[in-house]
C-alpha cells in the first residue's frame, strides 16, 4: 500500500516539476547547485580539519599504557 502511494506521489511530483515554466526550472536548478556547492565545501572543510588533526596527533606522541594481566 505505502509503496504504491510513494510511487504515485513521486510520479505526481515529477509531472508537476516538468510542467513548470523554463525560467522557474532554471531558478530551481541554480538554487540546487548553490546548496550542493555549499554542502560540498562544508564536507571538504571537515575533511581538512580531520586530516590536520590526524597529522598533529602523532607529533604530540601517542602514549600506550599497558594494562595489568587479569587472572
């Protein structure tokens, strides 16, 4: 039941989008591109921060503490 409902809603949305005038479609496409670019830059910044943190961690010197044996 829900799968067919989701399918029909998807098809309805697809038809509605294709019925929009070209200038509106271009505006939506430009907005989508800006959002995607902004998210990609955020992902890149997070990745660079993780990479910098990983580089700095070995320089600080990781210390391993042995745990006593358990009987």
